[in-house]
């Protein structure tokens, strides 16, 4: 699904929600949340939500008196903060439509029918959000690709952590193959946040993700700390799997690094000092449609 398709799905869900009744409102609520989970929107949405505390926003609003519907949410004037809060609202609604029902009844009460509150919040909050959010995407992130992947097979995105050695080895190897490695910190920021910058430069057809032991972590129930890739690396791994598909993402993994459990099916290649990883990576690039001469490796 492209960004334009995701926004169309969002609009359709809002229209359905406005016409729904108590027995049918859950489906458009879930569709509304699902539309905003499109991989091309994830980085931008996470950036917007990172600036807000939804629970504090609700707690600090005018709770009203004993009369039902007398409370009033104190929406901020900052448009990006408003977007972040609305995105969080939609995400929570998608996870639990009954919570959305209670929230709407409390803050947007409109008569005796419960669904009236849902229609009111849809009309006064969600529909204006969809309009303004579309404009925000067009003006704030004009370089955002409207499709998954690219027809240009001259570039490869390189996701990395703190280990500079593997990053430089991969970059030089890609250049030897006649390809351009896209390394995020080497690209101009032009006032963009890091998530926006990631989206702006992700119009590629293949991504190499370096899983190096930069962090240590364990589960609550675990006893031993295990080497892990940095959190930004895991986030970007998930982003490119969603954007390009598992067959166009290759993870180069150093010994001992914990494998993310949710990414079963992604290609993992063992990083080794003998450079056998080069031939395996070249094969994956060739399978993805890149013109690679294996005889030159």
C-alpha cells in the first residue's frame, strides 16, 4: 500500500465511521488505525508521537463537573503535537474499540445514544485531522516515496550501528560492484528529523542491515545479558522489511548477536573475517534484480 492509498483507506474508514451505529462502529475504527500503520508512514508517525504524553494530556484537560459531557480536552495549538496526540488516540482506538467508545462518551457526549459521541469525535477531531495530516505530509515531507521500493537498482541502503569496520567494508564492497551505498548520516538533513530523513532517503530497492553487538540486554525473566544490535538498527530493519519485503532485506550478523524473534524469514548472513559474506550478499542482490557479476568477487 502506498501513502496515497493509506490516506484513502483512512478517509474511507472515517466516512464509514460517520455512518455506523452501535453494532458496526468497531470495524471502521480498526480500519482507521490499520491505514496509519502503513510502512511508509511509520517513521513519520513515530516521530510525531514521540513528542507527546497522551495520558498527561487527558489528565491535564478540564475534567468537568458531575454533568455528563461537561469535560473538555485541552488540545495544543502546536499542530505537530496535535497530530501526535490524535495518532495516539487512533492507535489506542484500533487496539480497543470499547476504550474508544468510553473515551468518546466521556469527552464528546452528544445525547443519549453512545454512538452519537463516536460520530461527534469523528466529525470534530478525526476528519479535520485526516485533512490536515494529508497537507502535512505533502508540505513537510515532499520527498517521501509514494510506493514501496524503487525501479532504480543502482543504490542500496546500509543500516548500521556503532561498529564502523563492517559499515565501511560493506560500503566499499557495494561500490566495487558499481552500486551506491546510502548511509543515513552521510546524507544532508535539510532540517528533517531522523525518521523523516530515513523516509526521504529510503527510495531504494534493497537494504543491508548490519547486526553488530553494540548493546547488551535481556528479558525480565532472563539472567544473562546478551549482545544485541542497537535499537535504531532493529527499528530500521523492521521498516525496510515492511517497505521492501523480506526478500529485499539482507542482515549481516556478527557472532553472538541476538536474532530479533519477529523477523523470522529475513535473510541472515554470518559476518566473517574471511569475507565469504561478500559472495552471499552478491547472490541476494542478484536475486533482487541487481546486475552483479559474481566472477569479479
